[in-house]
């Protein structure tokens, strides 16, 4: 049975020692070398600049992540989770947007926009999702991560976005029509999240210390951290992108691969840390929920914004051009996502499913010439997982309908062991 649940206001965590604010100072400090180099007009080697600017982005991303987490005290938990996922990956958006903007003048930059976007999406599912399951097993000997009833909303939205994304590689561009469809999917997702009941947030470390401040102080600190961190990312994103490409040339490394994996690792490091802490403390549902929300916004807004930024830079409506390599990467990313959703049709990710996602992700680095084969493997895995979990499909969609109506399902027995 589905019953309406009366929303309850989030509980503000008890004050924590001042030492929990120390990481904020450290994160702010590591952004300084990047600011000094950029504002001071210094020109060290491309490798040094890539490291310094990348470190600055990591520091700023941590600040953004903590500020976004603290928002959960002031807004509904569902909406806060969506906002957390959106704000935490802001550096990813800015770096990717930089490549899309520059592609209007230099068409070769378009490949890097797609490289960064596909890398960011595949890291989430191939590395972060299995990480949560692994931590759950190491700490609590749980062989699966169970999502709460109501999270079918995220899974169905992610599936819809992925099924649409399959069509993009069969075109020559990521178009403004794609922008409209993907943004509409994300808007529906956020709208429904805002209607869900509030819950007590899971806060740790600096975010918990910020949330324990008085209402005015908390909001002031959150705004200052968010604005300052966003300013740092905006300032160093373009030089970081340039440094990555120059480093690839200097070291003889494939520039596409460097942008595809190094840039997302820098910008998403805070999210990995946050969900790892959640999982380590037993909040595996919160950890996985955060990752699913992040995947949704990256697979909708991050993809959709590319033609928009490209068109603005170009001065006329246009789609971001795709070559064969980019089409292959996009199709592989869509296949991976569909396989991941299929593995979670029962709203749980088992150690078998997590192992499959992790092994396939790692294997791609050693078999770069066989990405098409991996695409077929992911689609095959999706079919097998769907057949194996066919009995859960109706239940999942029933839970989705309940979430759509703003209802909360009676908790089902946990599958975790």
C-alpha cells in the first residue's frame, strides 16, 4: 500500500567542534596557487599548470560540495539531493563548457567536450557505484546496496534519458532539439523531487558543522563558499583545459584520453569523498542516491548544455559536431547506463552487478581498440539483467508511479545481507 506521508522538517545536526571547519580552510588554501599563477601572469610548464589548476578545481569543488550538502537543512531532502548533485559537479560543467565554447573557433575542441562529458558519466557508474558496494561489504559485510522505496523515480528518469541518448550517436551533432528534450527530462525530475517529503539529512564533517550554525550564519557561509568556489572554477577552468591539451602534446599522451579521464577525476573528487564517507558510516542508500542524482544531471544537463554554449559562441543556432570517435564514445556511455539501470530494477545493486560494472570499466583502459565490443557487452548485460529481474519491473514502475504522485511506499524488506 502507498500512503501519503506528512512532511517533516529536517533536523539540524548538533554543533560540532571547530576542527570540523579546518578542512574548509585547507580546501580554500589549495586554490591559492592556481589563482596566483593565473592572476599573476606566470607561465610554468603545461604539466605544472595542469597540476596546479587541477588542484585548485579540486579544492573549489570540495567547497561547493560542502555548501550544497548544507542546503539540505533548509530545503526538502529530495530537492536538496538534486541540488547537491547539480552544484557538486559545477566544475565539470564549466570545464566541459569551456571546450564547447572554444569549438566555435577551433572545431577540434568539440572532441574534447565530448571526451570530458563521456568520461565524467562513465566514471560515476564504472567506479563510484561499485565503490559504494565495496565499502558496504568491507565495513558491514553487506553484499548489496538497497535503495529506499521511492528511488524508482530516479531509476526510471535515468532510463528514459539513456534511451533517448541512444539516438544522439546516430546523428552528426548534439543538437538544440537534444538540449530541449534532455532539459525537459531534468526539469521533470527536479519538479517531482521538490514534491517529495523531507527527511533528516545525512551530513558529515564540514557540512555538518555549517548546518549547525544559526540560520543566518549558515546561509551566509553557504553563499560565500558557493560564490567564491564558483569564481575560482570560472577563473581557472579555461587555463586548466589548455594545460591538459598542451600536456598531452608535451608528453606524447593521447589528448582525448587525458581530457576524458583526468579532468573528470579532478572535478568529481569531492563527490567520491562524500559518498565514500556516507557509505563508510553505513548510509549506503544516501551514497547511492547521491550518485544516481549526479548521473541524471550529467546525462541530461551536461550533455544538453554543449550545443547551447556552442551556439552562443558561434553566434547562431547550431549543433555541436560529432565525429565517428565521439559517436562511439556516446553510444558506449549510453549502453553502460542502460546496463546499470537494468541491474538495479529491484532497486538494489548487488556485488555481482557492481563487479560487472567495475570490471568492464577497468577493462576499457586495456582494450581501447575494442570499444564497440564493450558497447555490445553492455547491451547484452542489460538484456540478461532485465530478463533475470523481470519480476521486479512491475514493482519498480509501481513505486515510480507512487513517487510521481508524491506518495511514499511502505518500506519493503531489506535485501542487504
